[in-house]
C-alpha cells in the first residue's frame, strides 16, 4: 500500500509540474512581449518597485538575510534590511530591462554622457587590446547590477565573443530568452556536455569566452568567499589550463537615472604550481577574490538570494 501511495504521489507531482510548465511558458513569453511595448526606463522602475514589495514575502528573502549576516557580521539588522530592499529593486529592474536588452546598449563614443552606458578610458583601451591582439581570452562576470550587459560589449566593439549560459528549464521560456539574447551577444554556448569542447575550440581560434562564476557548483572546487568555504565551477580555470590566454573580469555597476558603468579589470594572472602548470583551484580562488571585492563595494547590487554557501 505504501508503494502504491508513493507511486501515486510522484505521478501527481510530475503531472502538476508538467501542467505548470505548460502554463508558465506561454505566460512568460506574453509577459516579455508586453514589456517590450513599454518604455525601458518606466518598465524597470515599475518592476523594481514591484519586487521591493513582493520580495520580502518570498523564502529567498530569508536566504539573502542569512547570507548578508554571514558576509557582513559588523552590519546592523537595519543595514542588512536596507541592502536587501535594494537587492530586490535591482532584481526587479533587471527583469524589466531584460526584455529590452537589444535597446539598452546605446554607448555613444562621441558623446558618452547622452546614453545609458558609461565606459572609462582604461576599460576601452583594454577592450581594444583584446580585440586587436589576435588571441582568445576568458572573461568572468558576476550577478551584479545588470549581469546580461557585459555580453553586449564584445559585438559592440567588433570583438569575436561567446557567452556561456544555462537555459531555463521550460522550453517555451528558453526559446524566448534565447531570441532576446541572440540579437547582439555573439555566439551563445549552452551549458551542455559538449560546452567545454566548444569553448576550447572557440578560444583556440581567437574568440573571447564570457561566463558567470559566482554561483554554487556542487561538483566544483573549493574556494573561500567572504571568509567561508564554498564551491565554484572550475570551467574557466580548466579552459585557461588547456588554452593559454588572458583572463579578465568584467562588471556592470548600476548608476542613477537608468545608467550603467562598465568596467573591464586588468589581467588576472593564473596561479601556477611549482612545476609551472596552472593550478585550477588556486586560479578559481584568484578570480573569486576579485568578485568578492566587487561585491564589497556594491553589496546592494549582488544577487544574495541564492544559497552560495552550503
């Protein structure tokens, strides 16, 4: 009897999940299309304000609070909640902006002050060097500010680039998201089994591969992040060991009035062992430490709402 009950329970859960997926897929597509009909800035303000109201009622709010308390033990409860409020606003604005990704990148080199994008001269010089040196490069990023925007930089500057991303579980949503991302993001590489091989081949031919490195990865290598041990995906370091190429970090910081500052870091030297071979764990620690520095500067713009430590 118990086996029958369990079988029935699993079957019911599976059917509910399928039904929910069938409903959420079309709804998400409709929502993305509707958001594109509105002004990007108004949309971002609206979705940001909505998430500030809704977020505190979700379980992710508790996760975010626990993460912030652990990362910043010196901050008061009021300070933690203030940061969380801005985190939810940033997430909401990101959602509103996502539907307009192909319209947000409007950097005007002749008059940088008129558009949404702020690029400093040092970052521009680094981008141009990457574009013109004839070599591939690895670019890491984090869920900071609007984390989709870094992928737009390469194509905007004629940089041969590829972006690693994890497709949503729902096929209809995945298709809609891919159509938005494919507009001007270079080569899109899904996180499938052949992704490392595809990326290595792209790097060998001189392309530039970008990836987010700030989420927990169960089968990853150990790193210390905000003084606590966690795991991260070693893909970036393993590719660097396979294909000798520069490693840089890129971040987008949200500014007032719907503007963004994009910064490309100096080259991050990989860590090597006594035998001269690249140390995968040490190199991932080096890039993770760069990301931690970014977040300490703008804690309200990072995605604290996932279980980074487990």
